[in-house]
């Protein structure tokens, strides 16, 4: 989806860089039509270009141009120019087709498809197991469409108040919120509207009601996973577009290198960004 589109655009950028170099290196070339032959005795052979053409009077002509000794720089430069000229043609063709593909390819989100369906169809999807529909596990839509929260095949991790969560880092956040007697919702649906006014459902890790309104908290733990990173980058971009401001009503924390979080850092975030508004 989004990763594939990014790869297309990355390849376009790569080939455009190569094309620039190929054109620069072949700018002195004139005409490579004709055939290349070797002339001369063994050990003294030279590279010769043979070309046939029709002159202004309509007569067929042929000519030979000596490029240079086989092992000379002139021969190497000529062949290099020929190579780069043909490479430039291939790259220009590739770039044209890749740009066409990029323009026509439609990256999609499973939740966007769900909300485009009639209300009854949406209700049936959300009440059904995820494997009843083609929904990518691990995306926000997969969590929404399933009954409750999907913890299948995962190590059981419990917070101090008995809530099953997805990581030890999330358990630490739960425990510290409970320590301050802060009520929160874990992985609850949040209805938002995008810039076109379409209804979109997202599932923040934590939702907290405060005097200044709803505060949402996302904890990111798998940033080295491209698909996870793209999904959450898209989610954070949507939050920003719908009025959630970082360090005001949007809290984002990440695992430290090697995994895990610093409990003191989380405690300080809660004391400064949440407690004063409860």
C-alpha cells in the first residue's frame, strides 16, 4: 500500500539521479549508428566505426572513422558514451512509466473502505471476526473490526489493575496512570473527520478525559518495522489535521533503543501534562 507507493517514488528519484549522470557523460556523443570493427595487425588493432548513409544528392555513401587503439582512452570513452546514451534512453522510458504508475496507483486504508459502505454493512463488519473479511492484521482497522481486542498468539501482559495490554511499556503507562487515580480508556474507538469531511475511526492506545477535553496517548514500540511506522505516521498526521497538538492534547512516547521505556519519564509526562487538568 503506502510502502509500495513510497518504493515507486524512491525508484523514480534513483533513476532520475542516474539519468542526470548518464546524460552528462554522454553529452559529447554525436551518432552511434553503424557498426564497430577492429582493423590492423595483431597487437596493434584499432577500433573503427563503419557507417553507411545517403548524401544530399541521394547517393549511398560509406565511411570509416578510426576511434583509436583498442586499449586507448579514446576507444574506452567512445564505448562509454555509447553505453551512457543507451542507458539514458532506458531510464527515460522507465521514469515515464513509473510516474504513470505512481499517478494511477491508489494507496488505501482498510478503514476508509469500511466507512464507505452502507451503515448496516459497517455494523456487520465490526461485529464479525477479522478473518471474515480481507482486513490486514496489525492495522487500526483490524482492531476495530474484531470483537474486543485481539491478543491471539501474544504473550499475556497485565497491568496492575488487571488490564491485558500489548507490551510491557504500555503496562508501565497503565500502572502510572492508575497510581495517580487517572481514569483512562485503552484502545477505544475514536471517531475523527479527515480534511474532506469523511468519517474515520482510529484507535489510540490511551484516551483520557480531562478538563481541557480529550487527551490521546500513543506509545510507539516497533519503529524499525516499516509497515508499523507507516501506519502510525499516517495516524499521527490525521490527529494533527483534526486538532490534536503534540504536548497539549496529544502525547507520543517511544521505546528506547533496545526496547522498554523510562518510568521516570512517563511519570513526569503524567504529572505535567495530565494531572493539572484532571
